[in-house]
C-alpha cells in the first residue's frame, strides 16, 4: 500500500448561493424529450457483464477470497477487472460504470486488503448521498469480511445519534455515512476525521452537486492529508471536472460506460395517457400483467408517493412507499418487504434512485418524468442489473 500522504487541496464549492434555495425553486415540469425514454434492449447477458478473469489471480488473502466465492462471485465484472489492481497499488481513481455492475465490491475489496495489512492504523470513510446506499455498502462489507475481525459502522440521519457514540468507541476500519450525520459527529468531537486514510465518494456526481458539495468540502477539509481517494458513480457531470481535479492526485480513470448512457439491458418504452382518461387507471391496468412482478414506481413528490401507494393497496395491489419524510425504520421495513416479496410495488421519490439494490426488479415505472437525464439513468438502473434484462416504462404527456 502506498503510504505517502497527500491531498492537501480540498474540493472547492461552486458559487451560486444557497443549495437549499435552489432545491425549493426546482422546476415543476420536466423539459426532457420523451424520445429519450424509448430504447430497445440489447442484452449482453452475463457474458457481457462478467469477464473471464477469476478472483484467484488477484493475490487476495485466503479468507477474503473464500468470502468472495461464498457470495457466488466466480469471475470479475468489467469494472472490477479494471479497478481492483490499481486500487491495490494505492492509486487514486475516478470510475464510471453503470448501476448493478459491481462497483461496490470494486472499491471494497482493495480497502479490505489494505485494512488487513495494518488494521489498527487504517480507516476508510465511504460517503454516500442516501441512507439506503450507506446501509447496503456496510452490508456488503460485512459479508466480504466475515470472520476477519475487521469492523464497520454506518452513520446516517434518522437514527439515534447517541448510539453512534457507542459505535465509535470501537476501532472501525470502515466508516460509512451520509454527509450531514458525519459532520454532526465530527462537530461533537466523537469522530476524528483526521484518522481517515482512504476517502470514497460513492455516487460522486450527486455528492459534488449543489445539494451536497458544501458538506463534502467540509469533510475533505477536516480529513486533510490522506493516502487514497476514490470516486465511483454511474454518471459523470462534465461541469464538475474542476472539483474532481481538486480531490484526486494522478488518478486512474476507468470508464466502463460513457457516464451518460443508459443500461443496454433495459427495454425502455413510454406510455401516453389519452386526454380525459384517468392516469391511475392506466397504471393499475398495467398490473394486470403478471410479468410486472417486482416494480419500483417513481414520483417527483412525497405527497404523490403516499397517495399512489394508498390507491394501489385499495386496488388490491400490494404496495409500500419510501421518501425523505419517512423514518429510517419505516424505510428499512419497506425495502425488506419489497425484497422478500411481501409487497409487489415500492413507490419512491428519487431518494431511492441511488439507494436500492434489490435483486430481480422486473420493472421501473416513472409515473412522473424525472427532471434530468442523470436522474432517469439512476432510476431505471434499479432494473436490468447483473447482466439481466429489465424493463422501464415512463408516463409522458
């Protein structure tokens, strides 16, 4: 592992005013061309998703390799093949790869190897934009480190901060969290960010936008010098290049996808609601098709998410909802019920677009148009994962 300390240059916050004010003034109507949401799937299958390279050839520790194989990972995915060895060498990295392509394991496997070499003095901080994504990253870490005496914890809003104090009494090799809670713990002097060796910004395009960049800048300043910085996402915003350059030193750039295209494994179509016809009736009629087995239904507003979930249940379709006004316990329960099939439809705002990693989501339905193409890419990326074919349906006016 490269032990040379570096990265004294923090990410600079863009000018332009209060990020919360910008969110309030968000456009009510999407200006995206509906033609963007129509595309035939060109499935590559597992063959295009995974390479022929085995994990055996990476020189990993025997216990980590055993845990990888126990998870059913036989060969590397494309992003893993291009990322793991440079990260093991201690390089900085910006990596772009579509959702469901194995990005989390691509950065966790090298982190685990580094932690094993010096567990007392190694700390990786993984920062995410959503609570759900943070929880899933820690779940992946725990499965990969089973029986290895490496420890992690997740720090997110909506949970009891006093219990966070207890978690931090133990030496943690991996800390996962959302920016607000991490800064709160740092302000309380219970989380010492100066001890962080490796910084990961997952879904970095979201982390560096106006809603998060001020908090990310504070975190970077408090960490100061560090050995390695990793930026991972499915999309890339060209306007963020200056911010990215300020975070990375002599980085490796990995682009398995262009960062602006949708997953080729997703069949994309639109539905126009005839004038005078009830939009919900059109939606409910879709669920007569048993192929809509496990569906995420996206809306732009929390109020509509609640209303649609209630109407679906009244129509005999099992449904639940998650959005920012729901408690973390409620959100966790809804995702668990969606995973185990208790509910067929999960109605969500964009809080879930980057936070849900559920196997075999058959369809994503956009009941309302997303405001940006990046939002669309992340929404529909909940289906068609791990080389499987998925379906995306978008309602348009």
